[in-house]
């Protein structure tokens, strides 16, 4: 009797990044390549393509987790929130590029 054993090498599921999508078909099998794209108004930071590889007996994706960050600049809406000042009673934040002005918001802590 001949017993054939075939090991399927697969990587963990890749999830689409927040504010982005996986482009096309993304299989998890050895040497498959998955690509992502960011939604309008967002741009990729880091690599947009990852490959399923084997490393010392473990299956893993190359690169780092996907990220889509909001674009900043004139006409693109609010940018990132920057923490300016924190104390026990309130937190002050600035919102760059929000309505083409620098707006401040103060949140009272309870």
C-alpha cells in the first residue's frame, strides 16, 4: 500500500487595511502574492504587495501590515490629529488642514 502525504503550505488570512481594499484574488498558498489599494483620500504607507513564504518552517507574509493613512494638504479635508497639550482637566488638539484653517478643540475630562 502506497501512502502519499501532501502538505499544503498556507499563510494566515490577510485582511484589507482600514480605509483600503485587497485588489483581485488573494490566496494564502505558498508563493502567492496579494496586493492592496487605499480608498480615495488615503494613501499607502509601506509596501502594497505581500508574498506568502516559508521562513524556518513557518509560513508568513513578507513585509509589514498594510496601512492606509489620510492624505493631508489643501482641499483634502481634515488631516491627522496632533495632541498638543494634556493636563488633568482638559486635552487640547489641533486639526491641520481642516477647512484650510488650524482649528482647536478642547475636550473636558470628567
